C-alpha cells in the first residue's frame, strides 16, 4: 500500500535511517533499528515526536522546542513562538503541522519558520497526521479536528470521550487509537466509527503497512492485525514498559518506550526482540528515513 508522506515518514541513502527522541533532549540514531548511537540535541527539554519529511528531520517537544536536521546527526533549534509542549507533528500539502498543549497548532513550510493557528479547542492535542488531502489532529476528551490546509480547522464528532493519542492514514482510511483501548476509523476524517482493539490498555502508537497493523501501548501492549484490521492478536513484547510509538522501515517494525526500551520485529509484528538503546531515558518518538 502507499503510505502518506508524513508522520514516521521514510528513505536508505545515509547511515542514519532511524531517529528516536525522548526525555531530557535524548536523541538516538540507527541504520538498522538494532544498534543505536547517542547524538547531541542541544537541548535538555523533553522531545516528544520526530518525523522525516521534505528532506528534513523535525522533532518537537516540551516548552515549544523544535529542532531540525538534514542528516539526523547535527541539529538546529528553531523558534516556535510558544512555550506549550508540542506532542505531534506531520507533513503534507507542502506544510509541516505540529500540535500540542491547550489546542496549540503551528504550521511551517520549511520546518524553520513557524506560525500559530487557531484550533478552536483548548483541549490538549496528542497527535496529527496527513492523508487523503486532509490533516487530522486528535486529543483529549475525544477531540478530532480536520483541516485541508493546516490553517483553518473544523471540530468533528468522534463518538467517544476517551483521550485520543495517535492517528495514522494508510490504505484509504484513517485509524485513531487512544485511552482504554479505544480505536476509531474513518475514510474521510469527518465521519468516525468506533471499533474494538482487543485491549482496555491505553494505546499510544499505531503503524499500518502492507496489510499489517501494529498498535502499541501501556504495560508493553502490542496488538497486531495481518489482514487490514479484521482479526487482531495480542503479541508478547517481553516488557511491561509503556510503549509510545512504532514505525516501519528496512523491513522491520521498531517500537520505543519507557526507560529506553527499543523492540524490533521482522515478521510483521508477531515476535519482538529487545535492543540496547544505551539510555534509560524514556523514548517518546521514532521516525524512519528510507
């Protein structure tokens, strides 16, 4: 399937393919998801999310922190214009969009210069994604916002009051995961259906590629589907640590989480292997550059 160029985006031309970010400005890189190298971020602020898009790595985090890098190794601090924590970032329609505390939404054409937008909500926004010519942002109390340009936003009815953590688009549909195992689906970002995820644990991350869906969350929860979300299986992660995000690259799923946890799977998320990250800091985000 063709995944949109956005959150956890993708390419294999340099030695850095994966970038993971976390608390205290932690920044790690890897060529294969197995061996990891610590990099200097230049900040002690927590980093929440990272993507690769428009030939640029962009990571966002606490106190409005935004850093950019062309290679994943050397990073430059950018002025966000906010002190609110930024939790999500995506790219589409030639625009970066980051979301965060108290309904914060910022946009940028290059990752360098950022403009504040009106979201219409004061709820915290935990994630965003671009697909089907639409930006979708999700957050506390079942908040779902959509926008065609990242500038003007509309509030949508989610049908749930659970906090929504992560949104992803692939195979012509959006999928959202959140607290208490909540899972929503939509073909257009406007009308949403509630689905069953097989868990009551909070879910924080989702990735969807080649008919395989991997969801990760609280207490080492990993749930997969090998048939487009028709059937679901709970997998053994080997950890009880919270898992925050998951991505796919180099024929490998990689998930990161609490206390420097890094796990990899080369069989569509069925079996997982623990990797040495070299840090005990919590890892909140991971991205892949093809």
